[in-house]
C-alpha cells in the first residue's frame, strides 16, 4: 500500500511539473511616476522605490524596463535598478570611450531596455542620428557596466544586464537609482516601468493534480478498511 501511495504521489508531482511547464505566460506591468529632479553633479543621486505587492508570478522569466528622463546631457547619467539580489546597470555615461571622455550630449531619453534588443545603449550614436534637441528613443540593451562612472569605457565588461533578475520573485521593493554626475544641466526622472514575464500553471492542470492526490488518499483508506465506506 505504501508503494502504491508513493507511486501516486510521484505521478502527481510529475503532473504538477508538466502543468507548470505547459502553463501560460503571464505579463504584468508596474509603473512609478516620480517626476523628480535628479540632483545636479551629486553622486548621491535620486532613489525612487516601487512596491510590487501582489503578483501571480513567482519566478521572473524575463524583464523589460522603460524609462523617461527629461534632461540636457545624457552623458552625465548613471542609472541602475535593484531588487532582492538582482542589480542591472541601465545607463553608465553613454558615449564614454577612450577617445571621448565627455560622452554624448543629447538631451533626455524615452527608452525601452531589454537584453533582447539589438544594440548596446552605451554606443547608441553608432546606430542612430539624433537631430539637434532630440531625445533618444527606441529599444536598447542595458549598459550593463558596473564600474566607476569616471572610469567606464565601451570596452568595460558588461556583466550586469537584466538577466540578473531571472528566477527571482518579483514581489517586494524595486529601487531605481539615477545620478547626474557632472554640474551644469537639469535632468528629471519622469517615470519608469517594469514589464515582468513569468509562467504560471494552468488552473485546470493544477486542479487535476489536486484531484489525483485526493483520489489516492481515498483509495488508501478503502484498501486499509475494506468494510468502511467513505
């Protein structure tokens, strides 16, 4: 009887795994609209917290971040996002190379950041030509260079992309940090948004697993006590 029960439990576990793998992809968005000035030329920067209190997703499969900064000099910016054990450097002095220590001077950005994007935001001028006074838009890979902004170069390692959040529970506090590291020019963090994707079990499959476990329990009781009725 114990062997039968153990086999049944193993089958239920297998079905639960299959239900999870065949589950639907759920996508949630969470947004913050601070509309706050980023202190000019101060490394302490601005921190904005976003609480994700309720989510049906328990394990992040992918993450996309959108951000809007009204500004005057993109090359002054250092921006990262942090949650739990994950941290991604979104922007780190774009345009800074060994030949260009002054970075890019475009005014502001309204961007989507995704690991699946075709180009690194650090070198965005290699791929787009902005008109005078035009802010950067489009979909870009995060900078990913977790290095002192005064030392960062295009050749610096890119080890801190959005895959740092894969497998984490999205619930809890998310923090976006933005700093304007050179004096002269105003930058304002208008908004930022998380797009979180994860797989959740199909309700029908989950109910089937629960029914199987219940049926096994009834069968065991009947085998032990054949004269009783449930």
